[in-house]
C-alpha cells in the first residue's frame, strides 16, 4: 500500500524525499481499542490512512479526557512533538475504530524535517492550531469544570431531547454562550449528543456520564 499511499507531507517534499518516504513508510493495522502511542514510546511520526484515532490524557483517578480526534489523512502532531523532545503532556493515542496507520521512523523524519523549511513551517502551524484546541479543553475541564457542569445539566433533564438554545443553557449555568457552544460541539464530536437548531439529543448517556466522571447520587432517569 505504501507505493500507492500519498503521505500528507509529500506535496512539500523534494522528489528524493518522496522516494525515501515511499521506501521507509510502514503501514500497519490497529483494531478498535488498540493503544497506538503513549508518551513513553516515541516510535515515529504517525498519519491516519483509514479510520479514526483518539488523543486523550488520563487523570489521577483514571478518567479519560479526550483532547481531539484524527481522521483520514491527518498527521498526528503529538507524535511529532514527542519526536522533537517537546511533548507537553502525558498523552495517549487509541484507535477509535479499526484503523490503518502509516508511520515513519524517527531517523527518517528528523532528516527530512531538518532539510525542508516548508515542512518545518507547515508542522509548526499545525502544532500551534492543535495546541490551541488542547489548551481550551484542558482549561474548561481542569479550571472551570464546564464539561461536568454542562454534561450534568444535559443528563439531569427529564428527556434525552433537550429543547434549549446554547444561549439559554449558558444563562442557566452562568457562563458564556461561546463556551457552551464549543463544549457541546466537543460532546458531539465524541458521539455523546447530536445538535440541531434549538435542541439537542443525548444519544450516548453512558458515554457522556463516563466522560464527566460520573453523576454523584445519579441523575434523573431520561425518557426518550
């Protein structure tokens, strides 16, 4: 498959480096649930050929906090940061679905990175974009507890269908509409809810409950 696979950085590379990647790229399968990467094992730069992978961190209590997901043709900036010796946190990568992954060894990628300014610029931009997303999630979860507050609000409604605008939820919780909108989009990306105009639906209450660390005393039973 490496002969036919178009590595995401190829358009930035000289012909000799495209040829090098084609020769050195390793294609592997990762069944759903497989831990592909952790902060103790920087084995190379990763790209997603097929499927979805999830990047997350673990709290001291074992709670998983999803930072973001990667889809087809995405490069894992976390693995790049690790290779460069600048990993900002103890993060892990797991296959959310059955995946096909492309990996390039540290030695091969380091050489390409050093001699290709366009790659350096591109990856720095991508890392900065991803870092902004990560910092927002960490801030909301660690300092404001907005994931728990909004999650509890949804789970404690009498129905799985919640007829409320983002502004109304924000008013109820005493926060900004923009914060609610981003957190709801975060929940939607993780498959816990679906969003539509003026309402939302909780489609995975168990997953949402686990995501926010449980409901003390239990939430109200939701009716469909």
